């Protein structure tokens, strides 16, 4: 069983490494269609999930809370990825200043999908590094109008996304005249929250593993402290003995000598 899981991990790492180079040379759409969304890649993740569930049941890891949380987090992350694969939509929307848009385009086939709200670009600006023409950020200021007539103003930049009703908008590109912007659209109402919950559980489980009383980390910490405590105590006792010896050797004057010194003043 361990050999099978190790083989799956090695295979997935190799596929992901190859996909990185393919995505760089052929583009993201090519990599998603022929690698990330391929049946073989999905089967690898599915087999890994099933083996993990089998180990949880066979080893009865729910009795070890930290280890159980760690394995469960991987299952939740994979479940979120599967939900994103089955339900998510990705595309782009082109906005021009003053022109409201209610649709975005998905995929290479340019299929149009309607948004449950309206977006309008108010202004666009390219920020540059001080004293240079090199761009540091692209900033789009938009107005989002709901079907009920409520309006919300937002800023979309390279490091700031806009979220609305499960949709996420990212700054992607802009028109040459800087009067239009191109935003990437990602719609994953179920997959994204599930994946984030898995990552949160993963972080908590790793902390729990580190702090576990019978865990390897706590055992090593106790061994290191036990080995370093003895030399520290020896040095401390030596310093205390040295100070005590120095105090004993300090000259002491008698009361008569002290009175004579005070009388001379």
C-alpha cells in the first residue's frame, strides 16, 4: 500500500513538473485541456484519494487526532479541486470606459455567458516605477450594479481582486490607448471555499502534529533540551562559585580603621 501511494506521488510530481514546462511553452489553455483536465490526470488524483481514505479506515487514524486531520485535509483539498473542475467557469471580460457590460466570454470557443450584475469601467491607470517607464501595476476602477439597482465601486489591480456572488475578477491586460481593460473571470462558488477549508485544516493539523506530546518534534525537542541543560547548569554553577570566591577575597577593614578614616575627613 505504501509503495502504491509513493508511486502515485512520484507520478503526479512528474506530471506536474512536465505540465509546468508545457504551460510555459504552449499556454495555460493547452495545459488545462490536455493535462490538468484530462481523464488520466483526474484518475490519478482519484486513486490517491481512495488510497488515503483506505489508510484512514485501515489504520483507524481517527484515534490520532492530529494525523487524522492531516490526512483529512488532503481529501478535502482534492474534493475542492474536483468540485472546481466540475462546476467552475473561466473566461474574460473586456471593459471600456463608460460602457456597461453584462457578459463575459469563456474558453477558446468564445462562448458568451451572462453575469447576474453589470460592470462598468470608470477609469484605468498604469502605475510606473519612480523615474522609469516600467509598469509596476495596472489599476482599474469599476462600478458594479446589481439587478436591484445597488451600485458598488471597486478597485481591481495586479494584487487586488474583486469578488461578487461567487465571481472573482483579476486584472489581466489593457488596451493600448489605456481606455479599456481586460479582466480574467473565475467562477467557482463551491470548489474555492472547499479548497480553502482544506488548506486551513492542513495548517491546523501541521501545528497539532508539531505540538503533539508523543510526536517526533516534541521528542527531539526534549532530547535537545536535556543534552543542553546539563552544560548550561554547569556553567551557571561555575559562574556562581567564581563570584562567591571573588567576594571572599575582597579586602575587609576593621571598625577602628573605618572610624579613623571618618575622623580624618
